[in-house]
């Protein structure tokens, strides 16, 4: 039976006890409203580890002013049921008041990586991410943490954080899970009407276009970016492109020529939702 833990001390004490018993703890940090992307991380953790802990916390410090913190979708009971079906052992749902008391002062910043791509459009976002992940690692004390490549920049920032701060935690990256038509799964997809959802397909379609251009020998990032932008802007509910970028996956610096492993990443506003997607070039 799945166990729900709501306080930091109870989670820390239990993790300490499990570690003393020699148990390997796998951890999946989330903001809830589970879809197959989340489930794939939980299944992998269930496969590899003795104890699976999933946190659900809509982290206020990673949302900027005017972003969708208040309307971010939430369904704790539904999430617990889904996690239970996979065999997750513990759901950790701390309160915002306990995580960030009124005298809270400490933040974690991963320099350079955090200011590129999404960081350029969401100032403070990755500082919030790095801070909450650090706190969750100190509370859950996992041996492994499972993260999706859907949030590629977040993954790289957390990998760097783990390396730089010497966390004794293995990061396990897992592939993007998509709907049948290619749309990357996201809790935010629930915002879409049927028509807007069609425009949301512009992201995966643009990545498919890049793929076919590259398969046909195109190596010039400027040409690929231009054609991707044109395709995206041809969809009716696309409001704005934040970026379409062809970059080195380690430092997010633009490449002068596409090669194996180049990261093609994009962020696009469709209606009121900001969507991201990416593809690592395979030649
Ligand atoms: P979130 O609840 O959106 O903060 O996501 C929690 C974890 O699930 C993060 O590691 C995400 O990268 C991962 N995730 C979200 N969507 C997907 C997806 N479509 N495929 C794979 N992983 C995902």
C-alpha cells in the first residue's frame, strides 16, 4: 500500500531508516498531474530500486510573476492512485509553508547554464528549480533520481548541480514520452481546446521537419531554424516563439554546423500555454 508523507522530518527519518536497512532509494521529483511521462520515470525506478519515492510539489519559486502557478493543474487523489498502480512506495507532498517558511533565505544557482534558452525568457526559473531539487535531495536522500529529457535544460542543470555540490546521487535521464501524434506529454496539455491542441503539434512537427532536412544533408543551423520558424508560425493559435535553438547539449552555445548530438530545442506560446520540446540529432 502506498504511503503518503507530508512533513519534512517524517520523510527524513524514514529515508534514514531505509538507508540503515541497506535499501536503495529511487526518487522521482514532480509537480503532479501525472501523465505517461511521469509514469515512465516511476516504472524505471520501480524496476531498479528497492524503495520508490515520488514527490509532488508545485514549487512557487520556479514560477515567475504572471506565470501559471495558481492555475497549474492539480489532482492529488488521482495521482496517488496512478502511482499506487505502478507500485510506488511513498508519495511525498510537503506544504509550501514548510518548504519556504517566511524567513527563508537560501537559494542555489547554477551559473551560465541557467541563463540560456528557457532561462533567458524565465528569469529566476532555474534558480527555483535548483533550489527545490537541492532541498528535495536533502530530504529524500535518494541513491538515484529519475528525470525526463522533456525538460532537457533542467536535466543538464541538475546533473551539473549534483556534480558541483558532490551529491552522492546517480541521475538517470529518460526519453521524452509523446502522444500518438507526436505531441510531447505535459501536464499543461490540459489547457488546450481541440483547435489549440492542433497548433500545439507545431513543436513536434517542426522537430520532424528538422529531422528530415538533416537526413537530406542540411547542416546549416540558420537554414534549419528559419524553416522551423516558418512552419511553427503557419499554425493559427501560435502566439509567439520564445526560441528555436540549435546548440551544443553541454553548454547550450549555438553550433555553427549540425552534428551528431546537437540539441534542437524550442519554446513556443500556443494560446495561453508555453510549450517546450527538443530533439538530440541522430545522424
Ligand atoms: P513536472 O511534473 O512537469 O515537473 O515533471 C516531472 C518530471 O517528469 C521531470 O523530470 C520531467 O522532465 C518529466 N517529464 C515531464 N513530461 C515528460 C515527458 N513527456 N516525457 C518524459 N518525461 C517527462
